[in-house]
């Protein structure tokens, strides 16, 4: 990681220098006011991940040469493990004889396959139904998916951070949940916090809605800022933190250590996802955002999805409960604390939490 110190008359000018030289991937390590030549100025220490220098590649004039080079560049163990999983599934699938299931079980399994439920999940469901004669479909499915609704009474800890890839809907989900809880409990003391390093429109959105709704607003630019927020946590019933999208090879665990979030036992992290990412993206996100503090998944943009099998796939792969379901373009009345019945209605009836049916 490459670090550099920037000074300017204002914080805006200092941030501009950081962005100009290090780009949008820069991480702000400190932000303070110092005195230089008798004048006060803003000093920012920023860092950016440095990538190892790649050896010069030989030119490949043929298609076969390009393919060979790409295969050599890929991570060996990942490719081998993917091949092993594919071979295991290829061996298992012929053993999944639909004729051994009841008509109702076959229809359910075919429906789940159309919803793009992963083969590993389908195999598990098939084996469970075969173990018990006339096993109801929901008996096989219920243990795979749990819900822990995002409500003040359900989540008793103070700090809640929203993580996930850029564009997943972290900021809008945070605002939607805050507005919902404020409406249900007007006296609830909420604080909205942003940790985007002073960049991005998400910060402005949070600050705007905090001011409109009479909520506290804080910025986390350095590790010290989060320590100060922990010191004043008793003033609030719940603190919702908007985390930045992690670029490059930075992981959630690395970012949490850098800002001190890993030292907060009163913190739950909620992974915000869309159901229409590809299988490869889901696997990468699970690896990138794994953390002992990861507590739930929030599914967003459900009204834009064609299939909902990803919800079951993620629950099976990560073991995380679903805490909220978000739908529709507006910020009000467009998110619901999740329940298992609500999720199964979405899966099998394509019914959104607001009662509308997804075509």
C-alpha cells in the first residue's frame, strides 16, 4: 500500500489533490487541521493499494496462444476446485432420478431449477425428499433459509453497517430502513453515518435525509472518527453506517481493521445484494465480504429481478439469514423487514412484499 500526505487551504482542495493523484480507490487514513507557516490548513494522509508488477508478456499471434496465456494467468487452485465441483455435480445429477419423486415434488424441483437455484441446493433438496417417503417440499426447504427481520426489537445491538458492491443499494436501503423505523417509533434516537471518505453522492443523500428527518449525522473519515462515534453511542438507540464499495482486492476484513470496526463487539454488518448478479459474482462477493461480524443479507431491487433463486443459493452457501427486502424506486414504503413466509411467497408466487406480483 502506498501512502502520501496532502496539504491544502481547505479540505475540499485537499480531497481534490488526493483524487487527482491517487484516484477513487484511495483510502483516507487521517484528516486533520494543522498549522503551516503560521496559517491553518487541512492535512490528509491517504493510501492506495499497490499492485505487483507483472512481468512482460510475450506476444501471442494465435487464438490458442491467447487462451493458453489466460489459463496460465488464472489462479490454479480456484480453477482446480471449480473443476472438481463440476465433476462432482456431473456424477450426482444422473442419480437424481425424477421418477423416484412424487408428482408434486417433481414440479417443485423443476420450478426451483427455472428460478436458477444452484445445482448444489437442488441436490440437497432432492436427497432430503428421498430420505423420507412423501416428504413435503417445504419440509426439505425450510431449514435452508431463515429470516431475522430488521427491527429495533429484533436487533438489540447499537451499530449496524451496510456493506456490499457499488450500486447494490446500500445507501438507499439504509435510508429506507431509517425512515421506516422513525415512522414506527417517532421517539427512536437514530444516527446515520457515512464512511465513504468524503466522496460520492451517498454522503450527500444521507446528510440530506438526516437533516429532513431530524436525525443525527456523522462522518467516519479516519479510525479516530469511529472511536469518537463509539464514545457517544449512548446518545443513540441505533447507529446505521454506510460503508463504501470496496475496490480492487481490498476485503471487508482488511477495511474493518483499518477503521477499527473489527474492535467493536456491538456491531453487525449487513450484506446488501441484488438477486440478478451472476453465479461467479456471488462467489466473489462472498469471498470479498466474508467477516465474523457479517450478520444478515438485505436483498434489493427485487422489482427488477427475473428470478429469485439467488436468495436460496446465498442462504445455502453462506448460512446468513435475510433481514430485509427492498423493492420499488421510492425511499418510503419500499422496504420490509423480512419473514420466511414473505420470502417463500416471493420464491414460489413471485409476490413482492407490497402485494404486487412480479411478472
